[in-house]
């Protein structure tokens, strides 16, 4: 077996095995920020990607994706329940997102989480060459850095948390908080989306492990773990080129025609997740319709909500509530052939998303808490003519960078309504100025800049970062 000098370990492979209509296995790019981001970078840098294929078995045959060899990790149905649906997505996910949904603590999930993390660590140890760099991703695999260090002390180990890392008062609720901290601190470098998260980790390491901390450094167990903020991004040039492609422009024209040439189009694109603030947004929109600030004949909302984690009860309940509310709003305010909201609960390919981004007058991205939110960045990258408004939650990591968006607190319903109206009625020159600030920022801070910054910090010799386009 060939071993790699760069190994990425993430819960998911960049592909999902989806059953095609004829029952055959079909590989499809998995939705979600993490896979999209890494998929792009690794096209340019030979590596091995260790991850789960989405189904119960590795699947019939995994294709190679560009330069990337895929090393699947199989999960049984019980492991999916305990590790993925349970500890990762019913305990850690809600807790790390400000507990906007009550986290569930079930003792038996922990053993499965630990066993699956061990399997990922063993798979990484097997494919990593001597002194290779292994880059472990996200909250699903928080124990892997330490496990991997025990198996392979020669490796350079990085860990990156794509989602928020909570303040001590929330993290302290976790029954297995000490093990989780030790797990992450097995890495040489722990990266976050925001500086505050690195600060939270340092405070927790002091409090729970008695560690000494310095500037972006935690001294623990005779080692120094470095920390830092590395806000993730997108392939800006790729999205801009896609949005300018003639077929995408034509598709956007058709969408606009179908929605109503003279109408103002509000657009939201989310995974169907309770962190994304979809219910708050629908309430705000219903009240705008009720109060006559917007009318079905002049404005329309398109809500794309791609199905996500549907085996987790809280996600199924959320979907029922959202669909009930969309039905109520359309029932009350829609007209024949003219719904108030177009609701699309389906995956789209990149070109379809780019066409939607081109069509919107106002992009509404209002999560209650989000590590970054790449949809906001994709929208900005797609608007080459500099038009369009972005309404962005202060609680998305992206707000720290896209500061000329219409920033909003999505918990404040009146504030949200006012901000939507400000964006709908803004002067085009103001919109252009705001958009140009955001586009300038993104051009310099694209996905390659993110990977370069992280990999340079991980391997200070610069060897890893050299593999990426300059
Ligand atoms: P998260 O990582 O929580 O899913 P992000 O906004 O960071 O949130 O990333 C979401 C990613 O999923 C984006 O790249 C977006 O283009 C993609 N995506 C969102 N909706 C869909 C959809 N309906 N079909 C396919 N991809 C989608
Ligand atoms: O970082 C957030 C995250 O969990 C990513 O790992 C993934 O890209 C996205 O959300 C989608 O979630 P899932 O892999 O559970 O479908």
C-alpha cells in the first residue's frame, strides 16, 4: 500500500453513496461546508482522505477524486446511531451551537464515539507515511489527535474545528469533558474559525487540566499545543466562473421569469438544521406579509432547505414544523399560481445553486449560531456585477469578515423585519459599495489562503503549504 505525506481525516468522504433509481450505487458530492472546502483544496495536493461514505458499508468501489485517494471507514447501523446521530449530532452539535436545542446526554453513546474515533485513528495511522502530516477535522473526531499520537508519535498532527467551540460554562456540562479536551490537545496545532474559540479552549485547559497557557499556546503533558483562528472560505474564482457561465446565466434568467420579472426575490439556502434560524426567518416573513410591508404580488421568498440528518428526531420534528409553517403562510397569503414562499427540500448541483444566487435580490442568511456559513460567501462570489444585498446574522462566523453586509440579530424579530426591509429598499449605490467591500475581502481570503495559512502554521518549514497553488 502507498502511504501519503498528507492525510485528511474527516467524518465524511467528499462523496456520498446514494442509491440511483435503478438501485445501483452512485457517488455524489456530499453537501456541507467542510467537504466542499477540503474537496477543492485536495484537488491540487496529492493526499489520502480517510472518512465515512455515508452508507453502512464502504460501498462497491470508490473512485479516486483527482489527486486524492479515498480510504473509507465503514460504520455499522449501531455505530451510526451512537457516534454520528448520537454523540456527535445530538450531544456535541447542539451544545456547541449555544444549546439552541437541548443537548441529549446518553451514556452508551460515549463508548461508540470512542470506538469509532479509535477506528479513524487506526486508519489514519495505516495510510500516513513516516513524518507525514495528518489533518483531523471537526467535532466528530475530537479524540483522534491523541489516539493517533499514541499510535504514531512521528506524525505532525493538526486539528481543525469547523463549528463553534463553546465558552466554558457550556462545555462544562459535558460528562466526558476532560477526555474530549485531552483528545483535541493531542494535536500540534488546534485551529478554529474565530479567535474567541481559541480563547475558550485555553480557559478550559487551565480550568480542567491545570495547563499553563501563553500567547496561542497551551502547555500540557510536557508538550506545547499551538492554537489559532483560521476562518474557512470557498473557491471564490470557481464560484465566480460558474455564475458567469452562459448556461447558468440563462438558467438564472429563466428562474427570474418563473418567479415574476417584476418581483423582489429573497433567497435562503440552508441545510435543514435548527441552528440555521429558518423558523425565526419564516415568522419574520409572515409578519411582514401580515402587516402589508411586503405583498405576494411584489415580493417572493425562495427557501432552499436541503434534507440533513433525517434519522435524528429533532431534525425530523424541525422539518415538520417548517413545512407546517410554509403551508400556513402559503395558505393564508398565497394566490393561485403565486405562492408567498417557494420551499425546496432537495439537493441541487453547484450550477443550480449559482443560478439561484444570481437570481436573488436579497440573500437572507440568519443562523442562530454558525461556525462560518459558506453560503453567504458563495452568494458574494457569485455577484460579479456587484449588485444584491446580503442580510447576515451576527452569530455566523462569516459576520466577522463580511462586515458590510446588513448584519442582524436573528433572535430580535423586529430587528430582523426592519433589516429585511432595509435590504429590500436599499439604494443600489449603497448595495454596490457594500458588495464591493465584501468581494475585495473574499478575493484575498479564499479557500486556498485558508489552507495555506493553516498548513503553514502546522508545518513551519512551509513544505505542506508549497503544494497549494500560490
Ligand atoms: P454547513 O457546513 O452547516 O452545512 P455552510 O453554509 O458552511 O453550512 O455550507 C453549506 C454548503 O452546502 C454550501 O457549500 C452550500 O452550497 C451547500 N448546499 C446548501 N444547500 C444545498 C443544496 N440544496 N444542495 C446542495 N448543496 C447545498
Ligand atoms: O462542519 C459542520 C458539518 O458537520 C460538516 O462536518 C459537514 O460538512 C456539514 O456540517 C454537514 O453535516 P453532515 O455531514 O452531518 O451531513
